């Protein structure tokens, strides 16, 4: 199975197994909390509306209680006898009497209306002194026989009365309404604000917080024009449920982020491990295949010679050449594997010294020429005179060059051309190996230097290899303080360039060796 398909499946599995349930749970949590918040808000809204009406009515009750207390003693009564005469005259002129109704219709008695304080009719006089915002509040009393025995009253300044009685109304009169609607909202969570007709606040009980569920009610009767607003206090359930929801959304978001990051890292780690396991197993099979092929070729050639099936000296030469070629190849592969293991363990010793690049390149190419020729490659080499010596391990550098040449042969199709160019650069000496083979996709040009990596292109499948060569080359070059560059166009060919730093000079004459271990 291709690794990318496999990785995609893991991503899908993780998404289905972890991310989706986590998202569903978080979504459900937020949804349920939102529903709870909405329920609390609805209840709170109802409660505030109810409390606003209760407060509005409470003022009239308070007024009545006030009047009752004030008018109960006889001396409080009939303080302004003139009013009695006026009320009676007004009633009489309209053919009305007390006792006909507890509340006389205002339409019938403009300027006056009445309420009962227990059995006593109460008269509110419309504001003759309205300019001062006052109202006349009076009481009419009947005796046991039902005759009116007196009327009394006083001027009432609504604003002052309301302000002075606000706390009484809210805290005392409505204490019985402490909890309603399941008891979630309570009086202590309600702030009450009293507003005058000119919209000025004239008093408040507790400070309001959020106004999401506020409500207001207009006062009537003697307090017409005034209104009360009820709002939740900052510690009211309705205020903190919303905050709780915000906190929950924030917390879930944060946890989601943590899960997402963990998923991404976990996924990358898993995919990497799977990829490594796959690479390792394919490495074993690649290496065995690589070892087996030259061995069988050598065995067959030796057997053929042994059985003296070859008659002509030319043919014998051909078989011997084949044996030599495969032996060189086997040798290179074994070198690669051994060196790779040593480099991995940090135990590859380098014998550094001044290296004559021109000589090294010539010798390496000679040892490889048999493959170049046998496989029909056109070969060109540019070796300018007077190249400076580089500092390095000649065997290791030769091994790098052999690997690049081997790849150039392996990854060329019909255009069989190899070119080696050696040039001086400001930072050392550059050895380039170019081919006109399959080329490398720019996306893969970094990856190919990782151990065991072999690209998935069609040709690579048909070519023998263990994915060690370039990783080995790159490690050796690094140990030399040099670098490797790749320049490649898919379908056009590739150029690999090794740059080795120059030898520091005469202080260290050529041939003087110094041991160093790659790590
Ligand atoms: P191997 O050749 O054994 O597979 P290497 O480490 O030498 O391993 O190379 C890694 C991969 O880089 C190769 O499998 C191949 O896909 C790609 N590669 C290396 N050299 C060339 C080249 N000259 N042209 C095209 N592809 C190359």
C-alpha cells in the first residue's frame, strides 16, 4: 500500500475516532449550556417583568397603607373639610353617592377618582397644584351607619413619596415574592430603578449588572408618569450563566486547540514511524536483492568458465570483465553498507590529509569506467590544471564520487551521457557529476539525502538500490566541512555537486595524515 494512502487512512481514522467525537461532545456541551442559558434568561425575563409589576402595584398599596395609618386616628381626619364639601358637591351634582360603588368612574367625576382603603373610599384629587408635581390625597370616612363623617387629606409629592418608600416596597412588601419560577431567580438578584416622568432616576435598590433580561412597568393612579425598571444584579444567575457559557466556549476552544496540536504531532509521529518501519523492511529486501544479483552473475560466469563452455579468448575476456564489473559493484555496495553502519554509530574513522582532486577523480573514474563503457554511456570530463588540494579522506571522497556515478548510470534512460566537471570555487573545489536521466522533482530534492529514501518514480522501481548512497555521501561531505548541491529538472537530468574546502596549505604537507571520526 502506498504510504500516502496509508497516511490518509490514518488521518481519516484519527479524525473519525478522535476529532469528530471530541467536536461532537464539545458541540453538544455548548448546545446544552446554551439551552440552559436561554431557559434561565427566559425565566429571569418573566421574573423581572413580574417584579416590575409587583413594585408598581406595591407603591399604591404602600400609599394606601400609609393613608390608612394616617387617617385611622380621629384627629387625622377632616383636616381640610372644604374638600369633603367639594367632593360631595361634585358627587351630588352628578347624582352619585358614596356606597354606590367603591371606585367612582373618572369619566363621571373628572378631577377626582376613588379607591378603597379597606372599607373607606379614598379620593385622589387631580393636581390643582400640578405645577409643583403634587397631588391631593384625601380620605373619606363613614361611620357605622355608613354616613360620611369626614374627609381629610394632604398634598402628596409623588417623587418624594416614591423615593422614600422604594426600599420598603421592594424589600418589605415584596419579600414574600423572594423566589418564584422554580426558585432560580431571587429578590436579592433584582435591582430596582425608579424613573421619573422626565426619565431621571430618582432612586434605586441594588446596583444593576447586565440588562439582558430587564423589564419596566409604568405606575398608575397618583403616580402616573413614573416607572420602575427591574434588572439583574451582577451576581444574578442570569448574568453568570452567560459568562459561564463564554468561559465554556473559550475553554472548549482552548482544549480543541490542544487536541488539534496533539493530533497533528501524534499523526506526524505515527506516520513517520510507519514510514520508517516500511522503509526499513524495504531496505532489507533491497539490500538482499542488491547483494544477490552480482553474486549470481559472478557465479554463473565462473561456472561457465569452469565448464570450459567458452571457446574463444575474446569470450573468456568478456566473462572475466563481467566478473570484475560485478565484483567492483559488490565491493561498492558492501563498502556502502559498512560505512553507513559506522557513520550511524559515529565510528567511521576519516584519515584527513591533503587530497589531489584531479588524481582522485581520474583514478575513481578509471575504476568505474568498465560500467560506463559496458552500459554504452558517452563520458566527458573537465579537469582544469592547477587545481588546489582539498583537505579530506581520499577514500571517502572517492566513495562519494563512485556513488554519484553509480546513480548517474542507474537513473538514466535512453540519453546516456555522463559528465564530470571539477572546478575551483571561492569556498573550495567542486566536483560535479551530471547525467541526462530521469531527473528529480524539486519537492523530493531534499528528501533524497535521507537514509533509506528511494523515490516512487516508475524507473526507480526497476533499478536496484538500497537508498543509502546519497545519505552516505551527504554525511561524508558534512564530516569534511563541505556540502552537496543538487540541480535537477525532471525528464532533463541531474547534476550533483560536491564542494570540499581547500587544504589549509603548506603547514600541513600532503600525505601527513590525521585521524578523525565522523559523528
Ligand atoms: P539508491 O540509488 O540506492 O536508491 P540513493 O541514496 O543513492 O539510493 O538515492 C536516493 C534516491 O534519489 C534514488 O532512489 C533516486 O530516486 C534518487 N536519485 C539519486 N540520484 C539520482 C539521479 N542521478 N537521477 C535521478 N534520481 C536520482
